[in-house]
C-alpha cells in the first residue's frame, strides 16, 4: 500500500502552519525556504504591511516565451468555535483533506506550489521552459489585494495570471465586487433614570437596519449570466453603548454588499445615504447618521471583474482542463472578490481556477483530495502550454 501523495503532503504541511489573518509571517518564511530548495530564482519576502510578508518567486525560462503568474493568498479567516478537530493538525481521511483554511484557500495555493515544484524538477532535468513562471504567495489579501499589489510593485508580474481561489475547479471569468460600509448613529449619553434627557443611538439605528433589508432588493443591477441573483447585503457587525445603565451615544454597524459587474460602490454608498435621509424625513427626525467606507475597503477597493472567454489565458486554462479531465470545462462566476482586479491594475489579465467548495469557511473545513490533485495537474498543463 502506497503512502500519501507528495502533493497532498505538501498541502498538509501548508495547512499545519497557522496563518490566520495578520499572522502570515511563519508560512511566508516556510514557503520561501521550500521555493529556494526547489531551485527557484528571485525568492523574496516583501513586507506588504509591517510584520506581514508576502513571498514572491520566479522560475526563469530560457527566453522567448510567455510568462505566467500563479496567485494564492496565505491569510485565512478566524476559525469557528465549532471545530471538532484540531484545525492545525491537518489530516487526510476518506478522500478529504481537513485543516484550517484548506478550502479558502490553502488548497489552491498549495496546488500552485505543487505544480511549480513539478516544473522546477523538469527544468533541473533539462526540460526547461521558454517563459518565466512566477509565484505570488500573498499576505494581506483581506485588506483588498495589498499583498498582491506589493509583489507586483516588487516586479513579480507576468504576461497573464491564474488566480487559484476556490471555484470547485470551474473556470472563473467574472467575479463580484464589494462595498464595505460603516454606519454610525450619534445620540446623547445619559443615565437610565434620566433617559429622556439622552438620545439612544441604538434605537435610532433600528429603522436603518430595517431600511437596509429593504434596500437589498431595490439596488439596481444588470443581471449576469455567470453570477446569478442580485446584490447581496449582509449586516456583519453591530456595536453600541458602554454599560447597561447608560443611554448609548453611539451605535455602529458594518456592511458587506456584494456587487455585480456594472455596479459601482460609490453609487451604492450614495443610495444608503439617501435611504437614511428619507428615514430622517419620514420616520424619525432624531436620526443622526454617518456613512463611510470601512478601512478594509479603502485599503484596496474591491471592484468587480470580467475577462472575455476568448482571451488567450482563458483558452489555455480551458485546454488544460480538457487535457486533464477529458471533458468540457464548466464556466462559473466567482461569488466573492479576487486579486485578479489588482493584477489587472498592473496590466496582467487573469482567470480563476481553484479547488475548494462552498461555503469556503466552515467548522472542520476540508477539500476533496481528488479535486486538489486535479487542480495541480491543470496548473502544470497550463504552465507547459503558456510558457513552453
């Protein structure tokens, strides 16, 4: 009976290193060491934010070929308290690899690394490519592509890119954008016994909450074949007040509004502000609210993305999937925001293809091993086609 597939072992090793949002350094340093061992050139740690390095690497080709970026983020979300296993003791069980952040998106990042390791071994055996292959292992993804931007600025760019975000190994040529908003209502502090002299900011937030739920269905949009449904509005956090016996003078909520291509985040913000102005006029004149973009949006605006299915890089990935699976590849929109937007800022057109299934972040998170290994094969095949 054979042991674990070496590519799966690589995934296990990546998942065993804690890289929860803000804590990417250990994983970045580990990957830099591995990439150097495999013989890659120009392996660099770039401080995307203080203490939060991204890792860039290049496998140089002989020249005269097209270059390709493989992009994956190192940071993962905070973990649910409902895990029933140790999230940082990843394991392979019944064809599934379990581990923290494995679906979003350590499986995609590790698949890119595994494919790169195969290509590096070919090069060492005298079967090198003409074009360069570039790896971007990015921190600060959740700040809106800060890590990708820093690696691009450091010169880790190419003629095209494959984003490795989880898409159940479907080809993603469009993804949603987002508007992250923060709404604060301002009241007036007072003791409970004299609450009539205060103004309760939580109470003045109540009609805004109801107005937002109604607004979700009213935002105008153009339907998209690959991104079903309209915009999605989630009220993610709420905080207000200081003590149970004090009338709260502030209440703050944060919103995540997922947008379709053609929708503009600034327009959505303006519509939220107009909705609140209507509430002041028609419902409660005491409402005093401020609407702002959150710092997580301002650090890297999350615009929607589209690329034509006929673009060369899309067709190369399409061909790679057909070669590996023997079947026509499905195309599907990516419901979340990807770093493809940031890459396009630097003139790098990209397409998404990656292992991992919805809901992406969940207790006892896993990916199907066969799907992960298929992604490695597709990446390797695409690299050989594009760069060879």
